[in-house]
């Protein structure tokens, strides 16, 4: 069969896994930007590019973590509103 899990739980799991993967990608980009910065060798142009990459990755990570928190909150409240039970993963 297709499984016995509730559709809300399945959608919530898919969203959380996708946001987790995006978080991992963001951390990898932060590490890459740090590597660029460390290997710039004093070249200001490379340092500036690494700094821009680092800031973009940090802002992206903040957005991803905020989306994860909002999604978790909304799905928990949706589950409680439709079933009357607290959702415990």
C-alpha cells in the first residue's frame, strides 16, 4: 500500500527534510566562503568576494532556520486543531 501515516505528517516530514537539506547546503557554502577567505592571500578582490558569499550564506541560513521554525509551529498547531491531540514526533 501507500502507507498508513497521516497526510499531514507526511507533508510535514517532507518539508522538514527539505529545509534540513537546505540548511546543510548553507553550512557547506559558509565553509566554502571561509576557505576562499583563508586562501585569498591578501588579495582584496578575493576577500571581498568571499565576504559577500559568507554574508549571503549566513542570511540564507537565517531564512532557512526561520522557515523551519514557522513550519514546525504551523504544522503542530494544524495537527492539534484537526485531531485534538498534541503532536509528538
